[in-house]
């Protein structure tokens, strides 16, 4: 029986090749897109769950009371806190500490070449007791046996040493030699710790200054993880950690908390972070998008199958008359749907195989069909079953419900009205399509809005480089200033260089420097109010570099030390700190230096648009300004960069020259947003395409069914345009209804997405009108193409007697 059903299903597919190809194409595209989306979603929801006993691992968070509703939240802790937790808390089984290297990025000297390694970190001896790593060569004991040890990931070891055994090889890093003690399997895509090289914390402790810094309770430099006893209460442990911090620091403004490994990936309350984080809201958007893509593809099948039911009325009626039972017919039609879904699934697998490398490159992940085979097979199985259920149940019920005698009497073929449902499904399809078109427009506008920020200077004409701390720590404060001023003057003497600005930050578009506590004071400050303030120590050219606008007062005097202790505030600082009026001339202690406020600048963007502009204090003090921002003359950027490298080699021979243009940094800062927006755009186009091929299939069937009517109208003198309008008008009405349904839904969803940005575009009504017009235009192109073919066909062919 099954063989007969399969043969019948295959013959039916061949008889209706056009609609069959539309179904397979739509389903395969929908399936492959949904699988890629769900593959990414699965990765996001399973971050760090591969570690043994991951449910018992927590990271210490630190909360600083700033006198406002929301405290500052840090992911870092003092080095000594982990030690005290292990000694004093019985709930703690083990501790692990890591310090990602964010600023003084190491340079590996390989075969005489300096190679900058961005993803490096220091880990303590407990790291591999808490977290699960696979050692391909070497061992944790060998790594911890010597302070100048090094671990490399498999891909990094292959990059440096090819097929040779790297264990025991020596790499000179900066001024020290490190011995490779092991090779780790590459980090999984769902790991928060994407570090390619690991050093022992013990190597830091060999430097007296670094050791003194690490052993101070006031320095929060390490991410500290605790492995708790199964069943231990994290709230109780948090309270005990708070007691330790307040006891050791004699400060009640700090409290500790624990963040589980599972929660860590989606946390969004941190002031700053050195590890990979996800966007939970974005993941939910993609969950919905994946489901919608698959649903839209299935709707095509349902619509075309039920629309063509009239073609199969004789087949079903004869089978019923000769004794076929309804359950047999139901099984036949389910098998037909399963056959189409199986063909679509096979094509989807081929598409997945072909596009996965590009998808990996685009998302920055490393999904592998072999490594992900088990998950992908399960995902394919779920997708297949879901597709069969969605595409078979209703068509099978409908087709098996024919009443043969009623058909021969000229009555309705169905017990149910299928036309209304088919129209409703078209409305659903284009509701989704219009919502996605609207989303694409809004996302494009938001990304464009981002690109226009920090537009006070040409990002392609400004590059930056910094003097490493390992060099500056050799000098006292006066000699540091003397050194940086000498470098600055030599840079200004080079052709192609227009301006040089010194800053205590390595960026002018994502500046993170901040301070709080009693080092800042002003008249009228509540002693309990200790806000986070961004401090920028710079020179008199900073205003010109960023094209800052003075709202009140003046800027620093050029070539004078008169303003060394004075400060300039932004508008937000004046408002949030509650500075008394008149603002200019008010006493202001910044970082322990007493001076006055000499100016107020209009707010400017100094970090991402996801974050609100905070209080900014600008100081004319170059004591800690070790970064140079070089503005080049138009068309001479690369010449100026080469000249700057010559100056660097003059002052720091043997040290690698590392620079970055601000446009590259800007792109990197918003890379995740850009990737997400492009993915949404891509999948939106696929959804619209699937909807349109379904609409084309329905239009083809309508034109076929009304062939004689069209022939008669043509013979009686109807124009091609009127025939096209006749066949299109019903579909366009449905799309107009879709616009009315989609607009409020899109507004809610997009407003929710835009709330992730502190600064955003507005949702104007014209956006929804434009999306509707575009959807109508695309749909009309799909329908009109088939309608035009029907309208220009020879009417005699349609009017011939059967």
C-alpha cells in the first residue's frame, strides 16, 4: 500500500511540475534559512555549557553605589578577593582568575617579524580546575610549573609552527622569552573565553610594580570565578563576599554579587566588559524570524495545494466511489506532502553545505557540519516533521473531504470553505513581509544615523598610536611629559600631518576612562553622591580635533600651564552633578587637584550610541596622556602614517609601531550591530521572495482557472491592461489589508529594538507607507507578470471546445 501511495505521490508531483517546483523552491529556501538561524540561536543559548559542572560556576560581580538609582556594575574584582573566598567560605570548592589583555597588547616575534596578538589573557593556577579545556599537547601542570609559560590554541600553533611540534619552542614576546608548554583545542563557538594565547598570572607577579598593583584591594583587574558546592546558595555566598570586601576596604559603598555562567552571556548591566556577550533581545528577534520564514514557505504549499484541489476532484471522487476510505486518502495526501518536504530538505542540505562557509565568515563564528552533525541532524528532523505537519494536515483533510455525489450534482465540493482561509494565509504572508520591509528601512536609517555621529572630523584622516606602559613606567611624571612633547613636536614637523593631539585614552569614539569617589568634589556635592565621571586628560588641540563647541566660558589657553588644574565640563556633567550657577568660576576638584570650571562644551559622543552620554571632565594635563591622535592632510593619510612610523623608530627603536585609523575602530565598534542588521535584511529579502513566488503560483492558477473568461473578454475587446487589473485587484486588496495589520505590529517590534540605543531615529508614519507601497510594487510585479502572460495569450486557444 505504501509503495502505491508513493508511486501516486510521485506521479502527481510530475504532473504538476510548476507548482511542485514552486513548493520545493520555497520550502528549501525557508528550511535552509531557518536552519542557519536556529543554528546561531542554539549557539547563543548554550554559551559555556560544555564546561563540567557549569551550573555550579559563578563570576563575582561588584556593585558600586553612586548615589543614584542604578549602581555601577563591574565584572572585575581585586585579586585578593578570590584568595579570601577560597580560605574563608566553605561553599567554595575552587577559584579561577583571568585578566584579559586589553591595552598593552603583546607582540610575538616570529622569524624576525612582529605579530600583534589581540586575544590573549593571564590565567591563574586554578583556571583549568574550574574550566574544561582539551589539551592536545602538554598539560596544566607543565603550564603552571614556570612563570614564563605559554599555551596556544591549535590554530594559532599551526599558524606559527606549521606541522612541527610547538611544545618546548621559545617565543620572544615584547622583551621576554616564553616557552610553549601546551596546545589547546580551539575554543568552541559558544565559549565566552575566546583567547588564543594564555600566560600564567605568575608571569605578571615577576614585575614588582605589577605585583604591588595586583595585591592592592583598590585595584579591580581580575575576573574571578567561583566553583561552588552543589546546592550552595549563591545569595548567601554573595553576602559573605560583600562582608569581606567592606571589611578589607573599609568601604560600605561596595557590595558583591554572583552571576552564573549561564546568565553571563546575556548580561547587559556592565559598565565595560572584556569577554564576548550576546544580545538577548536580538536572539528573540531571530527566533521569531526563523519560525516566520518556515511558516511562510509552508503557507505557499498549503495555498497552492488547496487552490489546485479542483483539478484533482475527479481523481478523488472516482477513488471514493470504487471504495477508497477517507483515512487512505488522508494518508496518500500526507505522503505527498512528505515527499515534497523530503525533496525540499535534500535541497536545503545542499544549500546549507554551500553557504555555511560564507555564513561563518559573516557572523564571525566557526560552525562545522561535522562538529555540529548531531545538532544539525536533530534540527533537520524537527524542521522536516514541522514542515510535514504544517503542509499536510489541512490540505489532506480538505482533499479527502470531497463528496463525490455532490460533485456530480454540481454542489460544493467541500464541507469547508477554503477560499477564505487561502486569502487569510496570503494576508499572513504579506503581513510578515511588510513588517520585515519596514524593519529593513528602520534598521538602515539607524545604521546611517550611527555613521553620521562623530562627524566633526573625517575618521579616515585620523589615526592613533600609543606609547606602551612598559616604556613609560621607566620615567617619572616630568620626564614622561617631556618625552611625549618631543614626539609630538617631531610629528608636527612631518609633511602630511596637520594636527597632533595627546590623550590619556586610546580612542576618541569609544573612550572609557572614568573615576569616582573622593578624588572629585565641588561646592554643594552631597557626600554620598559619588558618580562615575569620564576624565579626559589632553591638551589645547583636543577641541579642534573633535570640533567641540563651547557653550559657555572658554577653552584652555594654548602654550600655558595656567589651566593645569582647571576643568571643562560637558552639559551632562553640569546637569547631573548639580553645579551651582554661575557655572564658570565654580570650585572644582578633579582627581585631587583643586581648580575652577573655565568652560562648558556641548555634549559629544565619546562612546557607543547604545549608552547615554555621561558626565565628562576634560583636563589640560598630559601627565598620563600616552596616546597620540594624528590628523592628516587630505589625500596624505598613508604618507603621514609612514612619516609617523619614522618618528616612532627614532624614539623607540626595536619596538613595533602599532597604529589604527579611527574609521577602522568605528567599524569594529558597530560590527555586531551591522552584522545583525545585514542578517535581518538578508532573511527579510528571502521571506519576501518566498511570499512572491507563492503569489506567482496562485496568480498562475487563477489565470489558468479563468482562462475561458479571459478569452471571452479579449474577444469582446477588453484591453491587456484591464485583464491585468482584473487578475491583480483581489490580490492587491489582500496586500492592503496586510499593510493595516502589519503597521502596528512592526511599530511595537521596532520601537522595542530601538530602545537598545540611547540615541535613535524616530518612527515616522511615512516609513510604514513606504513599506506598504514597496510591498504592493513587488507583489504587483509578481502577479502582473503572470497576468500579462495570460492577457496576451491567444484567446482562441482558451475558447476551443473540450
